[in-house]
């Protein structure tokens, strides 16, 4: 027929297996279309910021737009070359979040500068957006590097304990360093390594290393950990001798909580281990035991560690005068006022359902709004509707990660994809829950949105790992050279 140019029954544009069966589509064309849509949304938002601030389209729209588009196109070409069967949604979703984060950082940077309304944010310079775009470039390069190095997810299983040791070192490093290097000013949390004008947060990369370690360890030990002991209220409890891994992970999370004063990181790593343990063993009892242990530990820390107690106090009473202004009535040790939390909540309330519009709100009144509280900035200017849209994007990333976990056959890759997808969900829950007063406030960043190079680079690496796993899951199985329907004739000699 006219559509079959090689007699195999397939079109010229559709590759085929031996025997004429069409290959499953890699969906790179669909990815490119959705990526173009994401870039268009980012440029539209960027133009709206300028119109909202001073009634003019930003002068750097073309420059930033071209650079961002070229950067995302480079990521797409890397996927097309290195992971042609990967999920087509993950890259456009990550690009959209990264671009919207750049837009909000630009909006906050311009506050009080160049004749724009608002107060100038002292912790941001006139070149903050440029530096964030540079970090985005480094993140995309790291994204491509992961795809180059990790050709098969299973190869990471060989480095289970090596990456576990690396993750623990990165996690403990801020606690071991002097406060002048590791403590974030004004928060009391020791979560960074700052030397000169350069700083990184090792925990962002530790979560990737520890996810690989947990996956490798649980694949090897899941049969033992799945054994049931006594039954209580219809729930099969694990044997007492098998409680060691959970107790060790719990103790490690408490050490992070006590010595680094970081509730978010403690909850993040223990939660990741717990959900991966549940997926590996299918034992609900592990979830119940682990959650109970963490809640008891957090309560004890709130009574014994002054900084943690302050976090609980401002969570329960964010609008108390003594907490907001750190007055003499504060009785919980070192004073960490709830002014930041109160301003963030006021901003969310001021935004309402539809928001004030980009450039029309007052997010600059919230301290460190460009990092810890960037969600409240989006909530104020895009409203509850825009905030729900952002959470939906994160939900789609988690769903696609879990879909890759279901589709891939290798047990190690299943656990790794589950852990990576869940860590995104838990990180977003912890930061959004903190700034909305659902749970005590933490200092972790919002993936892709918050200012900060470590978080951005680690987030792009996480997306690369999920895409590699989805590429492995969707890749067609090798086909035999000989067509099954043909008979081979052997001529006698």
C-alpha cells in the first residue's frame, strides 16, 4: 500500500520490530509539545509580573525566555538521545515548576528596586534571578549527567553501602561543623555548609544517596523483615529481633532533630525509610510502629530541646504577641519569633481564592519569603486556585514516579522509584503543612520553586533517576533475530 514503503506493513516514520510489529511509541514528540506549553506559561507569567509591578513588560523577557527555552530544549534532546522511552510528562512538569520559581524570584527581587512598589528584600540582590538561572543550568547539566552515568537503575545496587555511607556523612556534616559555618542565621537550624559567599545544603544530596541505600538494603533483607510475630488487634507485628533497622533509623532521625535542630529533615528521612519498608514487606505494622516512634521522639525533643520547643510553641500559638514579637513573655528558651509564620498566614488569607495577581501583592513583608515561604508568595498572588494548581503539578510528578515503580520489573528499581516519588510528596507536604500551620514549621525548601542551588540541582537529579527508571520500564524487550513465523531451510551437504 502507499503507506508501506518497505513491505513490512509499517510506516516509514514508525520503527518496527523484526516481523513487522510496530514498536511502542517513545512519546518524545508529545513531550516536546508539552514542554513548549510549559515554556509558554512561564513566559506569560514573567510578562504578567512586569505588568503588575509597573505596567510594562520586563525588558529581560526575551533574554530570560530564550535562555530558559534553550536550557529546556537541551534537556529534551538529552532525554531523546539517552532515555527515548522515558515518561513524557516528567520533564515538562519539572520545567514548569522551575520556570515559575524563577518568575517568583524575579518578582521578589524587583520589589522596591527600579521604581517598583514594595520594600526591598535585604537578603536578595539585583542579580538573584541571574544566579538562580545559573543554578538551573547546573541542575539540567546534572540531569543529563545522571542519564549518561546511570544507564540501568540496577547498576546503583552495587553501590548500596557506599552510597549509604556517603548519605550519612552528608547528613551529619552540618552537625559536626562549627555553627558559624553550618547554622542558618535567625533560625537556629544547622543545615548548610557556608564558606565565603558560597553555601550548599548537603541534606539535599543525602536524600538521593540514602534512597539508593534503603532500596538496596530492603531488597536484600525484605524476606526477613516481612516475617510476622504476634498478632495484636488483627495486625501482624514484626518479630522483636527484626526491629533493629527501624530503631536505628529512628535514632538517626532523632540525632538529626537534636543536633541540627531540623524537624523537616528528620521527618523526611525517617518517613522515606518507613514507606520503603512498608512497600518492601507489605506489613502495615511497620507504618504504625514507625509513626508512633517518631511522634514520641518529636514530643520528647520538644520538651528537652529548646529550639524544637520554640517551633512547637509558635505552631500552637502563632499570633500570640510574645511569640510574634519575641517579647519577654516568651518562655521557651532561645527566642524564635512567629512573625514569619504570622505574615505568611496573613498573606495566604489576603490572597483569597483567586489571588491579588502577580506583582500586586505584598509577599516581601514575610522574612525569607524567597526560600522557606515561597509557597505563601504564590498563595498570596495566585490565590488558593493557583496554589492548588501547583500542588497538582507536584501530585502528577509523584503519580508518574509511582507509575514507573509499578511498571518496572526489577525489585530494586521498584523500591527506588517509590522512595524518590514519596520523598517529593513528603517534602512538599512538610513545607506546605508548615507554612499553613498544619504541622510545626520546618526549614526545608520547596522543590524547584525555592531559591537555592542545592535544592534545584538535587531536584533535577531526582527527576533524572525517575526518568531512567521509567525508560527501563517502558523499553521494549529485545526481540529474536529470527522471525517466529518463518521456517528456516537447512540444505543438506
